[in-house]
C-alpha cells in the first residue's frame, strides 16, 4: 500500500492566463499559487490540518487548511520561484487495548 503524501503546487490561471499581480509600491510581481496534498485516501485520513509556508525573495506567506475534502487546498500570492514548506497535523491513534480471552 502506498503510504506517501506529496505536495502539489500549481500556478492558478484564468481564461488561459496565469493570474499575477504587481505590487504598486515595489513593482514586485506575485503569482497566485495553489497548494494541496496528494496521496492515498487512507493516508490523508490521518491528516487533520496543514500549515503551508512559502518563502521567496525575502517575503514569507503562511496559510493553513483543515479542509480534508479538498485535499487541504489553499491559494495564495507568492513570488516565483519560492520555497514551500508544509507542516502536517496528524491524528494520534488511540493506544490499542488488548482483550482477555
């Protein structure tokens, strides 16, 4: 059984064009980025939340998601290229209890 969780990253587009925004005060260009998790349903069932941190060109953006049904998807504005870090919050399995026969 596949027990891996992967981070998916994609630029958001609208009508065939990548969504971007230029900050007027610095002329920096930001792109809308969508982040989500990919993995088998059994593995993702153990995840209860994800904290994403995107760092690029001296700027850090953070976003959190608890939307399991959407594979913990978020969209945010970031410079490209950027470094992405995802911290998962996992369910703790209850301790197993043995039964006397």
